[in-house]
């Protein structure tokens, strides 16, 4: 069962697949997104994720938009096997109003030419304005709380109200207060707090504000931030590439701290991994990784945990990825 599955997922692109260009579209999780109703000035974006499931490298040459109401960017333009990138579509709510839509055309020039079209739409309200456009905590040290404020103003109906806020992340607390109401104008103040228990990593959430407007009962507010660990690892994840059965390779990754530390141990359940470290205390460690590919073709994904002598025996993790393919297949090019 495994070998046919690998063959289906990890393809050498043929002439027929190139002419249809379906191979490129299949890399994307979705090609459409509806922002729904959003406030003027709010930071609103959507990330179209795509993964290279082929053994050839995939290169995104450009992305163009059919409407200036949406600005596209590429997070990673060259993907090796099983690497993931994103096309970020940012809705321009500061300069446009009303119903808006855009088509983003992603041009790929390697391993073959192809174009994928992504579709965005949404309605930008003129009567609701948020300042600033998002809750941005910036970089916060792990174990420390953070707080940011945002103002919401509405002009229109005299009975318009914010009824509450939906918060999915338990590490976030929100306080909403009505500040003024006069002649059809209402203003609110929103405080968002990041708890000190928040784990290390990126915070990327949406607060959903609920109104008493039956035609547009909700609109989102973006929340971003980075809870910085005492340790950082790069590259992460660790890409081992395409390997032949039994092939041995050496890779390296860097572990950095805010002060000198020792790596006390590296734990990996996969015995095909070996690591070389030093016993010295220093703020940056270069770790050598030795990996022997299994004899059976398939995808390898392994978690690696680094233990240190920092506060509370601070640890960090990364994931290593490899694709093992038959020796004959690795030498075949389209």
C-alpha cells in the first residue's frame, strides 16, 4: 500500500500534467476566500497555503492582482519537496469601500510554466472604523503579559451597539467599553491582553465583534504577536531533502539564547538521527545532525527536542523532514 501512495503523492511531472497545469493548482489547499464584512481601516489578510508534493523544485516567479483593493505577497518563492509557502492576500480597507473582489494570478516558472488563479472578495463597511487597524503585541518575552488598545467608531443608526466579542484563544482576554454616544455616533474602546501563560510562538488570531445589526452582525479584528522563547532555532523546520534508501547525510542547525547556556541533551525518538554538540556554555550553538535514510521509500518526519541548563531547564523543539525515493526515480527527470 505504501509504495503506490508515495508514487501518487511524489510525482515526476509529465508532459500531459504540464499542458493541463492542474499539477500547480493541486498544490494549493484552497483557491477562494470570502472575507465577509469587515471594518474600514482594519488589517485583514488571508494566507493561501501551498505545498510542493513533487520531487522537482517549484519556483513562484510572480503574483499579480486584478484590483488594488488586494495586495499579494509571497512568503517563500522556492519550494523543495514537501516545503510549504503562502500567498498572502491583504485587503486594502483604508482606501476602498463597499463590495470588492480580486483575482490573484500566481505565475510559476519552475519546473514548468503554469498559472494558478486565487479569488478574494469581501465587503468593506464605511460606517465602522477601527484605529489602529489591528491588535499588535509585537515581540513579548515568554512569561510576560502584554496589553494593547484599539478604538472603534460607528456613524449611522442611533441604536447601534456592540454586543460582545468572541475570543477563541484562551490566552487572550478582552475588555470592551462604550466611551460615548451622541447623534448617531458611537465610540468604543477595546483592550486586548495576552496572558503571561501564553506559550512561545506566533500569535495569529481574529477577534469577532458582535453587533445588534441583523444585516451585518459580526466583523473581525486581527490579533498578532510573537511570544519569544529563551531559545531560537534556525532553520526550523530542518529540511533534509530527497534521499536514496540508505543514504547518509550531514546537516546543521543553530540554537541561540539570550545569554550563555549549555545543551544538556538532544532527544529524538528516531534512532536514525545522531547529533554532535559541545559541552561549552555560549549564547549560540552549532549542532551537527547525521541522518541515515531508511531502506523503504516514503516521507520521514521526526521531532527533535533540545534540552538546556537555562531557567526551568528551558527546552525547544524543531521538526526534520525528508523524502526517501528509489534510486532509479531520483535520477529520472521530466
